[in-house]
């Protein structure tokens, strides 16, 4: 799965907050939900590997706010822990006269916690839904791409919301003042 580009976010920062900030991403729920069994084609299990895409997208989103984001660096003076809490895929067939459309929905929730040398600075959690649809191939072989498109939209929305919240939080700004 290709990571979605970061969504434009509404922040009132004139410049990125100084770093370095370590980023620890827990994609355990995405890993556990790699195999989806959406409604149609029930005999099939479809792989949707979104973990790497989520890590890359999270890094790109947070770099809109922080000048230096170091992935997998728990030794940084400030650390962002980002955890995927829940994942769900659903699919629905819409049978027409000439074609059958597969509609996919991906739901994703995550929590973000920013820690500093003195403990927690900021914490929030959000959820997002992504939707995608396409004409279903006769052998159902395009279902993973449709599910991935829905997950990509959910990721983009979720990460934009989390990034916007952390960027606009007064506690975060205060923690990064010189």
C-alpha cells in the first residue's frame, strides 16, 4: 500500500516547532488486521498491509509541525508515541444490470501522546473513516486495491486531524518555547 500524501492542515504556527522529537509508532492493530474478509467473495482473505504506509504518512504529517522528527528514537528529549487503537474493514456489493460495484469502508482510530523530560505534555485520540468503490472484477482480485484506497483515505484524515490538534495545543507550544 502506498502512503497517502499529508493532508493540508490548519495551524497558526509561523515556523515549525524546534526539535528533535522522537516518533515511536505502534501499528500492532494494523498488523493484526492485515487480512480482511469483506462481504463478497467470502471464500477469500485479502491482504492489506498498511503498517509501513501508516509509519511513512505519520512521519510526513508530523514534519509539517516539528522541525526535526526522528523515527524510532526514544532517546530524543521529547517523544511522540502514536498508536493505532482500532481497525475495521467492511465491504458491500451493489449488483447492477451490467456491473457489480464493491464499496469498501475502512475505520481507523489512533492515539497520540507527546512526552517531555518531565512527563506527559499532550495526549489526544481520534478516529476516521475512509471510503472507496470500484467495479468488482470477476475474480475479486481488485478488492485489496479498493480496501487500500479506503484505508489510505482514513489514514490521511486521521493523521491530519491528530497533527492539527497537536500543532494547535497551547501546552505543546509552551513546551517548545526556548
